[in-house]
C-alpha cells in the first residue's frame, strides 16, 4: 500500500522539516510529501541506509534532503543531531514525530522489557525530539510539531 502526502508545491519553501522514522512506510511518504511542498527534509531513521535511500529519492526529485541515523530513545543522540542540523542546515521549523514500534505480543505474554521498549520509542522519543525544537519555535513565534501513530 502506497501512502501519499499532497500539498501545494512550494508552500513550505524555506522551511526545514525533520521527520523521525522516515526510512520507510508512513515516514517515507511524509518526508517525500514535505519535500514536494518545498521543505528541506531531514530524513532520520534507526537504520542509516534506510534514511539515506529516502533522502536520495528526494534529492533525485530536485528537492533538498539530508539523512541521519537517529535512535529517538537516546536524549544525548537527539541533542547531538539537533546541534548538527542547526549548524549545517538551520533551525527546524517542522517536526514530525513518526518513529514508532509495536511488539507483537498479547498483554499477558508481553514482557516488561518489551513494554519498556515500546514506551521508550513511542513516548520518550517524542519527548526527546520535541523538547529540542520547541525553544527555537517559541523564540521564532512559529513552528509545527506533529505526532503521528499507526498500527
């Protein structure tokens, strides 16, 4: 199933959008849609090769993209990426918290470690990434944070 994100061309020109979990699925479609709308897209994924592949697709379409490996559960890793992006690309205007996982186990069979992993990615990851971009957005008086989920 292919997911598409449609926006008016160039409506996001000059904006920098960071998409977590953008190496495949919904994140890939969101990243490509943002690029089509004119944003410079920061493609992040737990797997560097996946992020690089999506960024390459975006670059081949004539838009701007950068790929970074990112584990959203690591606050220090998120901070380091924010510093790199700010220095190399600019301040993040749009954050799409898309990274997410499931553990295919019924509640009565799910281990505490599996539950902790889901919470770390799906909730703590949102906290880690959002906390880094909101100060700039508040200072600028604008910005957008979108939290996505799926099954």
